[in-house]
């Protein structure tokens, strides 16, 4: 089978030349051959082996597919495995799998070309937690059967709350007793015990079973039952508990430090109660949820579909406990302290006893400064059930009756509005004392002595008597002046018509007239109104240049103060303009003469009296009540049926380009997370609704990506949903393949945020069920001999597709005496059909018969019929 074609050279082969030989191989049977060529070179002999091999394929496949750790989030995970052909001809492979875990294997059979690689995709749906260890059988041409192990672990995405100091799992945090208006913080670690990233939000459960707000759990049963009405009040629980941060992203196996702050507030009551009984205990639940997994109460839409499910909901709850106490600080002898009467320059003291009536908390106090009164000590701390003496002093600095309000600040720790993470010391409560005091002046007798002849600087008009002991002399000499136009005593005739506004000097102000005076003032005598000489001392008087400089300085400061006033008025006007520049207010100020109408509560309809919950702010903490209120507002509307596949208006484009936060994504419901079609027939069309509820105050854009042939009729795949609106997208399922279907479809919100929805269906062949497999026909009572025997059999269609059928009698050698009608027809989906079987009696007619029910594209069932003849 080997043939050598060569011309041997007759002469020697020179250097650089070659001799060419051709070997042909022509096999005539499928076997490998081996031979050799003998090459003689001078005196040497070289053996050249010849191998004749038949063409074959060499297929190789990996022995294991390891998916590793996967999160149970209804997502489809795909791994690839390669089948390599290292042979010279194409090879055929076949894959079979009958394991428990549903796997999508594509392709299951095919041909691998020589010197090439064929890729096989294996999909695993992560809907059920568990361990995957399955075997896939692969039949390779030329190698026989081989096994490929498929391994993996599907785990739940676990959130854990750990103590910041101990590192242990926490179930409850007790903040203990606190005064109303103060705050206390505790730190925890939120731990992501899973191999994938997790977006989380904190939701405060303010309507959970077992939660209490503002009830004295230590009180009597009657008091607790009476205070249960507080639970129905519209209390914003997000002001009591702060979670910082309240949203975030956790990397695989990452811990995040979270600060919890408890700030109890006193609830207003409709009736007055004792201050010591206003103890309020709080039991709340804080839930850390995965973004998009809404596990609250089921929202039932108008069409009966469930809009929220609890499918593998990942969350962790933390109980929060704390108590709020009022400040119970009493004073003895009371809050009104009377210091009686006191003279100027003296001091009166009263000793007051302060007592802390609280059994759990100390009190830190600080007295504010008050005019004419002082306190010792001004600040301090009182332990539980302890008292302290405080000395209050009354030191008046002027004469009169005083009624002052002494403010006592109670110091504690509170939340800083600018930096919520830090607690600062502040005054959270104030107590007022009323201080009463009267200051009187001492009477002093004035003694007069006879003037010896020397007139002092200050004396009366005659200079006869001088009062001593009237106090210290002032720096300026007294000048008694009055308007000259207001007196006409002894006025000279030529000065009676004096019109100028000159000042009149008394006779005893000579000392004042010698001092510098203003150059532009005129003085006249008190009697004759004659203009008096006004002396200006050049050593003390201002020069004209100095007077101009003083006027410029005065004008500068006057203009500066005026500019500040104009600027302040301009800012206030701009603030008022911004306040009233809106389409609702027309700028009418209050108390401008308009009287408000008297509105009664009976004027409002009952539905308008319900609490309207606005959309949540981004900085506000999520609570279960707020989420339920917003969801009810969205679901109570009609279904949005207007088709808007892409953002068209300017507002829609602006809203749909936003990157949503975790809190905003948590307020968007797209579900159910698992669309289960149940048992469906092949070649049928089944529709389920994918609900979309937008609880935000902005538009959102939903885009669904489907590359699955069984769901290609689903439409529309893009939808713009307005604010606070619900809508749905019909998901259409069609298949021609019998078996379990489980695939994941993905969607995007605003073309950024990705999500998944699992579609499950069990495709079954077309099938009809018989009410019985054996039918016994008997004559009806009262019928004559020879009458036909009749009986009915029911055909039941349990599937969602019409089934066509045909009855075929099994006759054998002879002719059957049984007939059935109708012999062919259709049974609609989920309906029944009655078929009548008739036996025709006669001589030598068989009493047994059989029919075959053939379902087009489905099963076949045998029906045996028996005729029971009774002879009397």
C-alpha cells in the first residue's frame, strides 16, 4: 500500500544538489500500517520508517465545572466548558443530564471540527440555597462516555449586626433611661457575610408587633391600656432614633461602623397629669434590608395580583429599647422666693434646698446671671435622690421693687444639627424661679448753716444758707437755663420783640460763663433779655478747622450707620420677596385687615381628614409607616396605561438621567421577584404581569432586556413611569419544549441600576384525562329487550391549551358492537367534554370492546367497555 516514486542518480550528487523522492500511501482497509525505506548513501545505510495511519478524531473535555459560591438572588450564572478536538477528523459529542438541580446546557449535541474547540454554556439559576454537586454525562466520539462534575454552593446573602467593642452578634440595644431632650449614642458593626457586594438601607419598624412608643411599662395595667392610644398618634419615629449612616454599600465580608442615636421626646397629652408619672418607655425595631427587597405587608392590587412577595428576603432586625424621663427637680421653700425689703448698699440672703427626685438619673444644673441677684454655687451636679443647699443673695444696685425670673439650665448631651455624628453639651431643659425684692433708700437730714460772707461755688439765690451732706460735687457747674421766649419777667421794652431762640442764663451761673462755650449759641439775661457777653477761651475752644474736622467725622459715621440700615432693609426685602414669590402666596401679610373664616371640622370630608404623607426626603430615615403610606397613595390610583417608551419632555429627560440613591431605589417596586407560570402546555401562550410601582416624586425609566426565545413576545420592553404611579408589563411565555423552564430576565432603572426577575414554568405535553378507564354499560330500568345500552365518559383538559382528540376502536378480528360519539373534536382549556358510548345488542355480538383516545401532539389512553346483560 506504499509506493515509492524516485529516479536514482547514476552519477555522484555534487554539493548543494538534492534528489527528490515521492512516497504514496493508498490504504485499502481501515488499519494502521508500518513499513520502512532503505536509503543507501555510499557505504552507509539509513532506515526511514513509514507510518500509514487512518484519520481519527481526538476529543477532550474538562472533568469539572466549579461555580464557587453564589448568592441566592434569582440570577442566572453562566459558566463555559470547552470540548477540544486534537484529531484530524470531525468528532461528534452528546451531553445528557438527569440531575436534581435544573441546568440549562447549550448545546447538548454537536460536531467539533478538527484542530478546533467547541464551547458549551452551562447556566445555573440561583433561586434556591443549597449545595450543587451533579454529574453531567458526555459521550465523545472515539472515547466513549465520560463524566463532568458540576459543583457550586448557593448561599443566602447574610447580614449580621455585631457589637463594636465585643464583636458578638447583637439582637437588642438598651439605651437605658434618658431625660427628654437629651441623646445617647451606641455603635454597631454591620457585617456582610457573603462573597458579593450588598446595597442596604435602614428601615425603622414603627408599626411592628411588640413595638411600644411612649408607654410606661412599669405602670399599672389600667394606665398602660389607657395610654395605648398614643400608638395611634402621628408621631414621627425617625426623630427618636437616628441611624448614621442609614444607607450604604458593603463589600464582600466587609464591616461598616454605624452609629445609633436615641433622643426621647415628650408626647403632648390631652389631659394634665402628674409630672413624675410622665415616664415613657420605647421598644422599636430597626431593620437593615437589602435594596429592592421589600419584605413588608402584601400589597394587593385591584386585579388581585400580589405586588410584593417575600422571596428569599434578606434582612436583619435589631431591637432598640430606651426610656424617657422628665426632670424632677424640686425647691424648698418653693419656686417663689421673697427677699423682703433691703436698703441700697446692703445684701439679703435666702438658703434654698434643691432636691433631685429622680431615682435613675443625676441632674447637672447651671444658674444664669440675673441683675441684682447672685447664686452660690452657680453650677453643680445632683445625684439620684439627693439634695443640695443653694444660697441666693439680693444685692440691689438701685432703688425700686424687683421681680426677676431666675433661669436654671439643665445641662445634658444632645445631637448637633450641623454634625449629627457628634453629641454636644447643651441646655435641654429650663426651670424658672421668681425672685422678689424691694430696695429702699435711707433718709438723711440736711443741715443748713449761715453763710459767713464768702459765696461758695454752689449756693441758693440769696447765698444765706448752704446745705451740707448733699453728696459729691459734679464736674460741671450747674447752669440753669430756659428758653427766653417762655418768660417775660422784667423784659426790656426794646427786647420784648426778640424772636431768636437764645438761651437765658440765671444770675448765679457766672462760674459756668467763664468756661469755653459753643461759639454759635447766644445767651440773654433772665430779666431784661439783654444779650449777654459770652466769653470763649481761646486755649480750650475749637478752631474753625477743628470744627470742620469734627463735622466731617460726625457725617462719616452718620452715613456709615445709614448704609448699614439700608443694607439690612434690602436683605429683609429680598428675603420677604423670596418667601412670597410663589404661585400659591400672593404676598398678603398677616393681620392686614383680613379675617380668617371660622372653619369647623364638620366642613371637611372624611377622606380629606386622613394624614397625607408627602414623598420621603433623601435625608429622612425610612420608616415602615411612611413607606406604606406612600405605597398606598401610588397603588390606589388607576393603572398607568399610557405608553411612553422613552423620555420625551424636558422634565422626563432630567428625571430619568438621575442616579438614584439606595433609599430611592428601595421605594421602587418591580415584581414579583419570581414570576411562576405553573404548569403550562407546550405550544400555548400564557401571560403574567410584571408590576411596576413608582413611589418617588420623579419619573423613572424601566428598560427590560430579554434574549430568551420563550419570552420574545413580551412587550413593551421600555417604559417611563410618572411619579407616584403604578403600571404593569405583560410577560408572555411560549415554548415547544417539554420540561422545566427557569430563566432570569434583567432590567435597568434609568439605564443605570440593574435588577433581576426570575421566570419559572413547567412545560408539559398536551394531555386529556378520562373520568374512568373501564366503562360498564347496563340497560336503563324499564327499557325493552333489544334496547341500546348507553353510558357517558368525561374528557378533562387540565392544561391551558385546547386539545384535539380522536377515538379509534380496537376491533381485532371482528367488528365491534360499541360506538362512541363524538369520534373527534376539541376540548377547550380547563374544561370538560362528555362522550357517549353505545352498545348495540344482537346475536353473537361481543360484550367487550376497547377504544384508544389519541390526543394530537399528546398522550394516548385506552378505554375498555363492558356490556352487562341481565336476564330475568
